[in-house]
C-alpha cells in the first residue's frame, strides 16, 4: 500500500510539473515583442502542378516587429527564381512605406552603377509584391493570428495542426490583409502545422493551399511553404541601402527614366 501511495504521489507530482511547465504560446510571443526586436527565418516553397512538375524557391532573412506583431521592416534574400537571386528590404506595407529591390528581374533593369531600386508606390509595398506569391501567408509573430491558429487547430505535444480560410485569416492578420492574393477567393482553405518550442515560441510553420480557378497560370496549383524561425526577440537592425547605389528609375525598352508615380 505504501509503495502504491508513493507511486501515485510521484505520478501526480510529475503531471503537475509538466502542466506547470507548459507555456501559453500567445503569452510567450507577447513577451518577446518590442521595438527593434524581431526574428530570423529560413523558408522553402514548393509549387506543385500534378505529381511531376514543381518549382522551388528558398528564402532567408529577418523581420522587425512592432508591439502587436506587425512587420515594420524586413530584409529577405530569395534564391531559386528564374531571374536569379534577389534581395528585398522593406519598411511598412502601406502608405508612407518604402521598398528596395536588388537582383532578380529588377537587377536587369537598373542603370549602370546602381544596385538598388527604390519604390514608394503603395500597391508595390505589399509583401507579396516584394517577396512573391509563394511566400508564407501565416505570420506567427502576430498574437491574434497565433491565437486563431491555436483555436482552429488541434494540439498534440509540441505541434498544432488545423485549417483556416483566407477570410478567417484576413480578419485577424494584418500580414494576410496585405497579401495580394488573399482576396482571390476568401473561401480558400489553408492547411497548417505549427511547431512550438518548450518555451512556447513558434519554431516552424508549414502551410499548404491550392490556388483557386481564375488565377491565371496558378489555377489549380498547390503551394507548400515550410518556414523555420529562431532568435525570437533578438535585436534586429535593418538599414536602408546606400543612396549612392540606389535609384527610383529603371531602364526598360531603352528608356532609363521609367518610374512609378509616388
């Protein structure tokens, strides 16, 4: 009897300790959000068309968050695209923001001696315009977004798996709101798996959805995005490129004074 009692006490104590050690992911996230703080990430995107054809790109970079998890600035390098490596530095995603692009297709249009194109046109500031249609639509740095993923999903150990519609995601996520194709079909369902660390922070987000009909050459193609995060809450400094290597004009069809209106 004594042995059984001791075993039961030990079991209950262990369960209590485990429960006490479980972190609330939303509160853990809020604790690392602050001015000048952000996260580093790496990302692999795979676009499938049937069983055979695929296009893959990789990204790595940093985000700087505001107190609500909104992305104030980003610095991202993408490889694997048809036009070669490209780098984007962006500040804000709405009126008053500025984006800088280097390499890729833009790099072929830059004036001699210039390596960055500066653009303040509102419609080109949305992150899907800067990074591409195949980037991660889920921003786990937003507490409201993370709460929605936890609510819609099922948690098992350190993973949360579920589905959410574009419409539901847009309601809680400013990041999703500033995605060009989020409004293509608000009923599109995005499947996701979120992996958490022992401290409750997000270490990985995998998402998948199929582009709806009517979206040009993307119709019916399925996008898989696998993003890994680390160094949450670390100080991140993103600076504007050297103005001596920056221009607001591009050389297109022999004309080197082409620019978008501000």
